[in-house]
C-alpha cells in the first residue's frame, strides 16, 4: 500500500504537510478523492476515500512530471544542476514555455520545453530509461531519475541537485563544450611533450623553442542548450 505524500488540490500539487482537512484532494494517478491523515501515531499521508489499485511507479512518474510542469508553467524557479569541467553549474528553466506529454514530430516527451529557437526534453525515469531513438535524435534531453517520494520533495524545492541526485544528460551544449576543451587540453599536452623530446634530440630545436602554443581556455560560461 502506497503512503501518498502528494495530492492534487484544484490546479496545484500539495504535500501532506501543507494539507488542510477542510479541502478536497485527488490522486494524481487515478483522479479519485484522497483524504489527508494527520494523526499522532502514523506518519502524515493521504489515503484513498474508496479502495483503489494505483500503481507506485505511475504515481511517482506522474507526480514528478506535474511538479516540474507546474513550477515552470507558473514562471517559478526550477534549477537543474549539471557537471562542467570539475564544477557544478546551474541552469534555470523558469522562462521556458512548457508542454506535458504533447507530440513533437515523432516523439512524445514527458515534458517539452521551448524558448525562442531552443528546445529541450525532460524525461522522468522511474523504472524505464529513455529510448535510444530519442537519444539519437540529437535533441537536448535531461533524464531525471526518481526512486521514491523523497525525490519528489527535492523537485518541489525547485532545485534538482546533481551532486545528490545524478542526472543523465544527452546532446546538451555543455557536453559539446566540455569535449572541445578536453580535446584541446590533451592535444596541447601531447604537443608539448613531443616538442620536449625534439629539444633533447636536436640543438637546432632552439629555433622552435620560442614558438607560442595555445593553452586551453577554461570556458567561463556554459549552458545546457
């Protein structure tokens, strides 16, 4: 039996700690009425007013999608952390237009975000990872992994921390920038090593010694798309 911590109240997803007994709440999955249980013995939770066979996976998946959708739709901060050259960067999706489970050409992403000429998918992974054909599409994709209701609470906070909850990124701009940086870094390292060897082998190398070599510049800014 699922101990529901989240429910739908009108057009808003509510955590059990925010629930008021006089209000009506509904299950995010089956849409049936839920009752807030806020006693002193058991942990606070919602329960179905009538028996229901809701699925935990579906409940987590739908709740995660709707939490993100509500935040961005209502122009609230929703920050994704991502790794970039040994650091953790932040990307706010607040100003994007967002659609939920709407067909985009041959795909139906969990969430489709658009801003000017930019587009990004957000996929929720509870037990099923993203399909390979979506990855191959070259569309930037953020895959958020959800295991339990604690993860839903993190989403509700408005910041998805990469350091605590590793996230999968596909076809994102920062990954391309990072590859270019690392490629240049290792090319320069190899070239400098080669020149050191040549200097030891030939006195004539003095001609080449003054040659300047580009150092890889650490990219000050990076972005997901």
